[in-house]
């Protein structure tokens, strides 16, 4: 399904928390010397990494910037809550698991992607024509990721529940290998992994997330970092908004830049960036729509007993820069 080069460059496993920089005890009295980002192979933060925008923003304050790569949101937020990184992006579901586990983190900002950028994939020659046909079949997605939410809602729309399938909790890299070797019947995944997979002539899109789930994503901060360095956190979001606006106004340049930093071929990046309703220019703090969406998702996942406790999302929304 994938060439060895694509598999190694795009679907490498996440950096383990054990090899991240050691955690630090944040203190308001200590000036910040190092800013630690977790990133994934997509979006505005990846672009900022490629352009050095954040390094430039904080250079005159003597703040160095370091980066740790992750393949999905759950391990990124584990590192964030543990204080091994300060800031990172994720989809909608990982923060629910992190909050339920007592992770020390806050929602800092949001951005909205394209629902067309997530899909459930099957093999071209499979007999499955609708999501309902997956009853009793082995479907892979990363537990606690945005694909988890998409799968739940796609099944429900088809009259099924999550217990009607055999769910396989696999990272993107492991799911790609399992799909290629036909160890799974279907794969629920997001861009850019989806964009790579759909190029394969032996892969068929069973459904995208359009009309099923909105594509909210979030920037989160370590709680101590937000409390002690709110001025820096505000500047991070401000810089990312500038990067996103500039990128959206120059899609050809953005395709090339993202391809260079992520190793994803330009033709794949162009597919991702031109999905219906996709925009890089909407970075902001959490508004009422994003907060309401996340609270409704938290309530649903509690009712389905996917998360173990009822959550109040507003408890971990950053209130803004320190005065």
C-alpha cells in the first residue's frame, strides 16, 4: 500500500515521553528560558516549525525553542500533562481523556479543519458498501483520538454502536501496516494519513466525516506554564494566527513548506490544504461554539462509558493572559 520511504517518513511512531526533555517545576519568579512544543505532521504549528516563526518571535527574550514530534494527540497530551512539553495541538477527543485522567493542562486556543479530511477506509475489493456493513468487523482507530469520535458517530448514524464492531486500538503507523496486510477490515483516520492512503488504487473511501462530525481541533498548554507564563502563551497564539493567515494567502508556498518540514509529498499536501472548508487562518482562543461542542462531546462520551467521569470543560479553559 505504501512505499517504504513514505511509511518511514510519514508514519513513524511518536516520540516516546521517556526521551522528552525532563519535566520542570514552573515558577512565576523564574524567567522562561526554554519553550517546548509538541507537534504533529500537519497544520499551523508544523508550518511555524518550518519557518522558525516562533524562534524569531522569542529570540530577543533569550527563550530557546525545542520540538518533540508525535503521531497522534493522546501521547502528546500525556507529555503535556506531565510537564514534559509546554504546548501542542490535538483533535477533539484526546483532551477529554487527559482531563478525566487529571492531566495538568488547559485549552488555550482552537482552529477548525475540514470534515472531508477524515474518513473510514476499506479495501477496494471488500464487500462493504455502507458503514452498517461493518457490523462484527475489525475497525482500527486510535483510542482517544478524533477518529474515535468520528467512528462512534458514523456507527450511530448507521444504527450501530461501538460495541457492534471489533475495535482495534492502533496508532496511525500500526493501522497503516495492518490495513496493508489485511489484518483489519476498515481504518478510521485523518489527514495527512488519509490523503496518503486514498491515493492507493486498492483503497476505497467508505465515508468521510462530512455531515457526521465537525472538525474542531485545539491547542493546549501545560497548566503550570499557562499560569506562570500567560504573556508567552498569548504571544504563541498571536504568532500562530499570523503564520496561518499568511499561509492561507499563499497556498502554493504553503504546500512546498509543509512538504519540506513533514516529508509528506507536495501532491498529498495540496490535497489536504484544499479540502472543502479547510483554512489555516482561523487560529483563536476558545469561543462559545468550540466550548459548547467540546462539552457536548464530553457528555456523550461519559454517557457511552468511554470516559470514566463527567467533565466540566470550562474548568480547564485558559482565561487569558496574566494581568
